[in-house]
């Protein structure tokens, strides 16, 4: 069975795309985002317009921080450094 990270890398059955402040995009699975984050769980279940959209623009944090968090959601691994710890918390 393929790991979640492999499914994301291959964009297999992704159902949402996160658009980051630097205009890069991350294809994701809503169910993974919801399971990993109360923020996304609330977004997708509360009736907010973002919950029904395919492309969700995220502009509340640095693109690298969002990429790090999404990778953590899929792999369970995260590299904490002096440079990113404050923003991640």
C-alpha cells in the first residue's frame, strides 16, 4: 500500500489545492488535512466558502511554513530549527 506522502506526491485522487502566498500550489486530500489540523477540519465542515472550493488561497503564513506543515501532515516528520520553531508553534 502506498504511503500518504506518495499519494500526495503523485497527486493521486487529491481533491483540494492549497495556493500559497508565493503563488505556489500544493495538491492535497481534504481528509488528510482535516485529520491533521483542527483549522482545516473546521474550514471544511463549517460551511465556509473555502470548504466547497477546489483551490484555497492561504495567505496567513509564510509559504515555507505552510509547506513544512503539510509535509508533516502527510509524513509525521518535521524538522524544527531555530529559524522555523516560532512560526510553526
